[in-house]
C-alpha cells in the first residue's frame, strides 16, 4: 500500500494467492485492523477541542501515510471510534501521531483485530460436516 488512506483492494491476485495459509484454512494478511477509541474529554467544549486539534495538525497528521481509514464514527456521549487498516510496521507511526496530536484532547485506547469472517466460515463448514 502506498499513499495516505490508500486501499489494498488493488493488490494483484498473485500476491493474494501467495499468502501463507493457516491450519484453519484462512490466509495470512499483510495488514491488520486497529480500532482506536477517542474518548471525549468533557472538560473541553467543542470549540476548545477543534482549536487543539487544529493547533496539533490532527487533520493532516492522522492517520499517517500508508494507513487506510476503514470507518470513523461519532458515538454520542462517548467520542469517536476509528477503524484503521495498516501494515503492522506502521503501528509505531500511528502511536506517535496519537501521542503528538490526540493526547490532551482525547483519551485513547487501541485494539488490534483481524477479519474473523473467513475464520467463521471455515468453522461453520467444519461444524456442519460434523466437526468441532
């Protein structure tokens, strides 16, 4: 993946079929999902939040280059929930940008994840065939 917020969907089939296969029948991916919780600091009103985000160049710096925004939701009374698709090698850059731009505005929590849908399908087929 190259460039800011680029999509991995353009990868060629040779690359996708060359990925190692796990025992559960799914393929290894060159990216992970990272869910970032940006919890509102209710001691700041919206104007103060926007001022701090602008001063830290949040809108230009996050996410860093090479990281795709999968979704970005506002949850009323909570804050924002951002899901990123990233190569594991970009985790440090994401962390630095959160520390540099989000701290002091949001309380941050990060949770790496993976796409369970293909795993679920393998398990479903195995169970239907009498396995566990």
